[in-house]
C-alpha cells in the first residue's frame, strides 16, 4: 500500500517548469548556453527560433511524461483496491488516496494545469470511489470562466472552457455557465460586433445555445438589437447563419436570408443610381430593375419595415428613370418575368374611342395588296371592335422613350428653326394632317398614357398582322431584320393612318376575329415621297439611307396623291415604334 501511495504522491508532485536545481543552473539556463554556442550568422532571429523549438519540445515531453506517470500510479491504486477486499484495508487505503487526490487536484488547479489533467484526476477518483471533488472543481471552473470573460482573452478561450466544463464528472457544467450568462452575453456581443467571430464560426457560439437554450438566444438577440441599424448587413448575415446552425427562428428585427439578399441588391442599386451621371441611365435602370424584380419574388417582402421601405424607394426611382406611362402599375409588371403584361382595356369610354378610331379612318379604297387577303376586291363596310388589349412592355418602352428623346433633340436644334411639329401648310402639301391625330390624343389621355409628343411628330398608326404575330410583336417588339428589302419604300416598318389599309394585311383567328396593332410611331423629320415609282426613283436604298444615315427619321409615302389610295408611314429603326394596343375586330 505504501509503495502505491508513494507512486500516487509522486504523480501529483508537479514542479514548476524550469525551476533551478541550483542558482543559475536551471535546465532552461543550461539549454540557453547550449543553443548560444550553436548560433550562426543570422543572429537573434535564428536564436529565437531554435529556442522556441527546443522549449516547445521540452514542454511536450514533460507533459507526456507526467501523464504517463499519473496513469501508471492510478492503475496501481485501482489494481490494489480490486485485489484486497478487506474492508478495513479498503477504508484506510481510500482515506489516504482521498487526501492525496484532494491535494493533487488543488495543486493542479493552483498551477493552472490543463483541463484534461484535472478531468483525468476526477475520473480516476470517481472510478475508485475515493471522494467527490466536483464542488471544488466547480468553483475553480467558475473562477477560470469569469477570468476569461472579464479579460481581453478571445471568445475562443471561453468556448474552450465551456466545452471542457460540460464534460467534467460530478460537475454541473450547465449550472456554471448559467451563473455567468450576463457576462457571457456581453463577451459574445463584443466578439460579434468586432467581427472576431464571423458567420462561418457561429458553431462556436452555438455551443452556448445548446447548454443554455432559449434564454441564451433571447438575451443574445436583445443585446444585438440596438446595433442592428448601424451594422445591418453584417448582423443580418451573422444572425441568419446562427439561426440556420441552431435551428431557431430569427429575431423579429432581423431579415431572413432572402430578405437580406433582396435588401442588399436594392441598396446597392439605389446607391449606384445616386452616383451615376445621366449618360449611365441605361445601366442604372437595368440594375434597379434586376433588384426590384428579385425583391418582388421574396414572399415576405412587406413583413420587414426596412426592406419594405427600401423596396418602395427603389420602385419610385425606377418608375421615374424608366419614364413609364402614368397608367402603368410598376408592381404589376414586376410580378412578371420580363416586366411585360397584356392588360385588357375595360373602360367604356376608351372602347368607344377605339371604335371611333376604326370607323373614322375606314375608307373604301382598293389596293393590289388586298388580294393577299384572299377575298379579292371585297372591302368590309365597317369594322366592329370586339376587345382591346394594352401592351405593357417595360424594356420596349424604355428603348422607345430613349429614341424619342434623341429625335426630339434632332428636330429642335438650338441654332435653327425646328423641324417639328409640322405646320398646317406643310401637312397640306403632304395631302393633309394625319387622320388619327385628334382621336390619338384622346385615346392616350383616356388610357393614362404619356401624351403624344408633337416635338417629334409622334402619332398613333395601324399595323395589320396575323393573330400569332400580334402576340410575338407585343412581347418581343418589332424587329427590323424581318423587314422585306423589296418593299415599295425599302426595308422598313410600314404603318397606316387608315384602318382599312392595315386591314389588308390582317388575318382572322379561329373565331373569325382580326387583330390590328395600334402603334405609337415617331416620324421626326419625315422624308416626303410622292414619286409614282419610289422603288426606282429615288430608289429603296436611297430612302433607307436618308433615314439611317441622313438627316431624316421616316418616310411618308404619299400614295393618295399618286393613285388616290393611302399614305404609308415608314421607319427604319424599330425603336421608333411602340406596339401600344392589340385591337380585335369583326
């Protein structure tokens, strides 16, 4: 028994590392002299590096040796207890062991030995039933934890202490951690706000949540709330990561992952719009559009006040910068993939105006193009409007509006007389004013659209199509690349002021309903042509170039003067036309 007790006592005799065996003759002093003798030309840097390596090796070796010594002593004690069942022997031996273990634990704690060492002693004491030292160790753990929380030590130190404390035998680690929860919350708050614990490291703080439960979550969230507005982006990312890791709900003041991404995109687009010049408008609108479209897809967009306000702000900027017609609901457009929708016209007065437009521009004039309809010389006595669909296409309108602004400037130079609007005298030379002019102004006003701009000679015209083509044009806009090079006035987009002229190119659907597109067109400075054979004189290519590279913007082909039929309005830039309505008629 005495031999075993001696082994246990020696195992607990922990001498401070490097203590001198004689003055000036500590092992560390002797090592220092040895290393100094091997110093090279690299000086102190080399010396320090070697010393550190030697010291680390010595510390590791010493620690491993002590651990082996303790295990061997504990094994001897356990074996002796198992071999001798005499009660008196068991009592006396356990009593002696209890004193040694108590002293050993006290010494280990005073010398700040590793947790694993203290834990190993506790496990051995419990296995040999020689006493419960949990209370003493609990006080020590609490002191260590308080020290770590009140000092400048990183939060990782506290995490390691808590991790160790919860696994000690006969120690209520949770109780210890709960006793320091207020200080723990402050430590966590500091680490989060100083970014020393990143969203990728939330598992470290998640350990506290496992021990303390909801009370920790509530206290932590409450501690961060006051800083949320100032550090919104960082805290949102952190809280989202934490809640995903722990499986708890986000605090009410915090956005979820989708809301955060939407807010970030909106905020970036809004800030970018403030810094860009007018020349960057296209990019600015595109970024705003992407941001608001994404935000619109977030199901709980309106549930967070700050996000909702940012969305409304971006929406207002986008509406202004996109120059959308007043009657368009931008939020309705945002609910679509391409910011495109077809809205039925239901207002009775508006439908009456469309009927008037079809009736007042109907003329019993036959042209050879009517043969393509397949009904020979037949011209309907009247057209009956069935329904009208308004086309709301943000991308098409944006391009059209930009081109209109350019032509307004072209038509109104500061150093000479304006080209627009054309005077009554000029229109009289061109066989009269546009037939759709008056009703066109009424229609755009009644439908709450942008006014027709006389500064660039903007009008509503007709364009006849097949049923399937009407929807394609509405969604994808006109495409000049499909224009026929053999057209009378070249490869352009052709429009008419008379419903009966465009009716020549319309074909019915299965219900015998004919589609005609009512198009907003910018004539700008027109190239007036009244030649009998314009394809020869001045020629198709010459007419195209007069608008594409010349000073004109459109061609007015006056077939009234030549053959008493119809005028045709032709543009060679598809952004000079916007398909406003699809009108179906019998």
